[in-house]
C-alpha cells in the first residue's frame, strides 16, 4: 500500500481517558453457510461466468438483532482465493474476523473452508459484507442488517410499513418497489459498486435520511441521495404522490469529465403504487413523449412511468451538500460513541489522496500482519512508518496537475512502501484527507476498519488549519466507517484508537486500492485484559511455508508450476 496513493501527516498526542466498552454479546447465534462458487448468469444480455455466494447475486442478506452472535461458514468451491469482510462491523477485540487477506488472515484457498464468528453488540442499522479481493467483490456481496432489540418500535423515527434493502452497483434494470399510498417505507441503501458514486432519485418523491453507515443522523430531507462505494444510507420514503408508476434512477457520478472505466449508463427501477389507476390518454401521451426523449421504452399508452430529472453526471456539489448536511442525533454531551472524549487533544493526519507516486498492495509476505504483530515476528520490519508530513507540499487542487496537464510531470514518483502507523491504546487521532487534482480530482470514499470516524468538517480547495479548525463541528458530528473526500476538497475526521489489532484503512474505489491508496493502523493493547487483543480463535489458520503471496492472492508452488 503505498505512499503514492495516500500520504499522511501524523502528529500524535495521547489522551488518557476511559471509553465505555461494549458489553459481551448475550443474544442468539445467527448461523449461515456461504458456498462460494462460479455460476453462469445473464448480464446485459450476455451469459457470463461469475463468482457468487449460494448461487445468487446479490448474495444472501444477513439479518440479525443487536447483541446477536454471527457465525458464517464459508466453503470455497471457486477457483479463487478469497476472504470475506464484514463492512462496518466494529469487531471489538476481534480483529481476527475482519477478513482482510494477508493483513488479518491468509486467504481461504479453493476447496478450503473457514468460519467467521463475531458479535454485533452496540450497533444497529445497515451494513454489508463483501469479498476483500480485487474485483471479485463486484459479485460477492450482500446486506448485513442489524435491528434494535425492540424494532420497529424502538426506531428513533416513524415506524415504517416495510423495510426494503436495495444494493446499488449493477447496471441491470428492472427492480420494482410496490407501495401503498400513504405508507412509509425504510429504504436500506448500499453502494456495492467498484468505482462510482451514485445519485439516486425517485420521480415525484423525496427522501428523509435517518441513518448512514449504521449510525442515526438528525433527519433531513432531500430529493436526491448521493452514495459512494462502501457507504450505506437509511432513508424514509413516504408514498404520498398521486398513485401511478415512477422511475427510480441511479446515475453514476463522473467528475469532472467522463471516465472510460465508468460507462455512461443509468440504472432504472420503478416505484409502483398498488392502487394505481389507469391514466388518461393525454397524461400518458405527455409522459410517453418525455420518456422517449430520454430513450426510455414508451410502451402502450397509459403504461409509462413518470420520469425524473437527474443531476448532471459531472455534478459534485450535490454530493458535497448531501454529505455536509449530516449531523448525529447524539450530541457530544450524551452517551454512546461520544462518551469517548474525542473532543480532547488529538492526532493530526493530513492525508493526500491521489498523489502521483508508485504503489504497493498489501504485504508481499507469507505471514499476515496481524499474526506478525501478535506473535512479534519480523514481518513488520518490512513496512515503513506512515510519515508525519507528505514529502512534497504543493497546491494540491491546481487543475494544471490533471493528467496531461502542464504540471503533471513535475511530481516525481517515490519508492514502493507498505505504510503502517502504530497508535497507543486510547490515542485520539485526527485525519485530514486532502483530495488532489491527480486523476482528474475524483472524490474518494475512505474506509477505516475496526473504528468509526467522527466527521468534524469538510471543505473545498486546500485545507488550511489556521482557519478551518474554527469550523469544526464538535457538538453533533456524524460518525461513519466510510467518509467521502470531496472532489478537489478535504474532509477532517477523528477517531479513538481503542480497538486493539491491525486495521486496514483504504479507498473503496477498487482501482485506487489496487494502486496503493491504503495504509495499516496498528492499535496497541490497553492496560487490561479487556482492552487487549485476545489470541486467535481455535482453529484459526496460520501461514504455510508452501504459500507465496502475490498481492492480495496466494498461490501454492504446485499451482504456479502447473500454470
């Protein structure tokens, strides 16, 4: 993982305090079996061989209650080496189940199996699971829904008539949501895409956002939802429009110019009122004409859904304000996550995204970093400490740095490095992610494993501590596991390093991760048994001398010889 995609400045001050830890799990055991295999599926009118779980795409949803224990038996019948990551699950003192290849565990080899076991104490909302190997997560993913113990009565928002998980990230059309007039629906939205933020709209309707990344937010109303890869959004939809059929459209956001890796293709579904009367011929003709102009099938008269006007495909301000509107339902003076004094003296990380330097994927070693950390072996000697300051400071948002721009060649590449940073247990860490004009200034969804980040501020242009710290929201900042660095802008976050283990931090754009936009955070043990990393669970796989690392994948010497 590399200094080329992620450069960070870290100035660490340790704060002594006690955080209220989650109580032990006392709920039921939710047991699942995931059989990973390749199946033939028709995709965009073409039959394709894809890797899926239990023969379905998306994969099976895991639905549990807060406090439950989850046990997932993964049987790998595919030809690929895989791991499964439980995106957003805190994994308190359970880094062994985080599912990151060669960071927390060896890969699950073909014809092998592995059981993940973790609890969901102190969390409720929409999360998801996915493969943590390149590109395979495009088809190896599913929802992970954690309901409060007394749901839906205990929801801090109006009781929904129905809950609807929707996974965004495939160009297939055809999803239909049937609604009844006057009823409220809780949409659990997940962006499982590899490389695109999406704008989601439903013609004639608005959303009330109530949660993001399994954290409740102060409800706010928007007519469009902006959701980046790795993010989840819970939103209420009230079926209060005249009964009819309405297009639901997910449009990939490409900024600032079309990207050849992201096709200009919107995905369309439909909201259909069960009590929909047949429209008049004049109404049908009007809608039909509008739809035909946008290339939608007109169908027969009276059979055309109402169209919606989408944001421009290169609009980034809509996303900036959508995310900027989020505040936590909990203030810094009321329990929960905020009982940890994250407002105290903090670490400062200035993270430069998309720097034009060379990359390295996770460690080129046969020993996972977590194993090396726990047993104090020498593998960590091959890593480099995340630097306090970027080696080169410049005008990060200078558009002349855009590829093929006049200043592109002025920035020299550095050597490949695996970036690691250690934190004493209880450190309060501040990170400022700064976007740059490299690669046309994409927005970047940064995901931190094992912790939640408190978003204290975001802005456009270059971060300036002298004036921007005064803008920090220390009263009710939202908590998220994935934060979106604005296009040609910055975002400031804080987290408490109180979960011992080895945790991955990376961009959730697959292509950025493969080029090294990632780092590893090692959180040291605390002063007590309850604040220290326990030994690996019984039967946990360790590295094997006949396994050789090849980036995220592992290949045996025998398989290499036969290839």
